[in-house]
């Protein structure tokens, strides 16, 4: 099944007039600002004044008090894919199961030594920006971090080894494992949900249609993401909407 056909199916279920203006502006801004570049670091922070820092730059500035963690507005994951992966294209938050735990720990103001966790207490949104040059598309989804934290039970997954503003690396690893093992998506964990989406779209396994519908419902319920599609050829937004339950 072609990407455009899949996209039309997804768009048909949405009320495109019901825009969340703030998340729409974020998604469209990042699609044009980050998505059009060939090579970028994976993780970024954006402050309230729209200054974008890659992870290492932000960490260095934070160490010398050149930037405040309270000013961070977005935590962004940016990837460039070779080929086309339906799970990442249609359900981008399924791709990296570390992203949401990292964002939560950062919002708590914690820092780890090895893992990509630094204080970002002002964090309001977590964002994925995924570029698919083989199909001339960029996908951006924006989710409210507080909503995600509540719907994924993240506060219950921290059991210990938090000392002031430092979190032990082993504890970060355990939190990620606890998080990814949860069967959040209609009884499936991250890995199984991705596998089902892939088999349905790539292998045309229509027997999984009900599972895909259930995963879609759970994904939208948990994340309530705002989604933007950006066309690399025309350099324009071709779809922008809040994903709905249906």
C-alpha cells in the first residue's frame, strides 16, 4: 500500500478544522526548521524564545548557567530514515521507547551521568521530527508531557536511587525497561505494537486489522498528539491535525 493511500486513510478519520493552535505552530515550525536539514543530532531542546540547542550544547550551557532549565519548552527527537517504516511513519512515538521516560526525568529536574538526561524543568511538550526522504515526507508529532506522564504511569516507575537532582544510571535503565514492558497499546508493549503495525502495512496481513485499530485508539488516547505532514518537494505543509479517538 502506498504512503499517500495510507495517509488519506488516516486523514479521513480526523476533524482537520479542530486545530490546537500552539501545537500546530510548534509542529509546522519544527517541520520547516529541523526537518529540512540533512544531518542533525538526534536530541534537541527548544526554549520559549524558539532557540534550539542540540543536547550537548544545551548540557554545556546548563553547566555554566548560560541557560535556565525553566526556559526549556520542548524536548525534540529528530531522525532521518532510509526507506519507509509504517510504524515510525504513522505512530512515531512507538519508535524510541526511551524518549518519554527521558523527557519525564528531565522535567523532574534530574541528571544522569551516562544516559541522555539533564534538567529541563520548564518542559511542556515532547516532539518527534522524522524525515523520510525516500517518500519526500517529514512527520512531526507533538504531545503534552503532563498528559503523557499521567497516561503511561511514569511516576510509579521510579523506585529509588534518586539523590537530590542526580539519578543513578542503573535506575534510568530500570525505568526504561519498566516503561517499555508495559502493555500500553491494547495489550501490547512497544515492540509488539510496532511489529503488528509493520506486518499489517508491509506484509498486508489483514487479519491484524482489529489489532491495528485497537493500537491506534490506545496510541491516540495515551499521547493525544498533534500531527503535521510536510512535503519535501513542495516545501509545504500538506496535513496538520490533532489525532482523534475513533
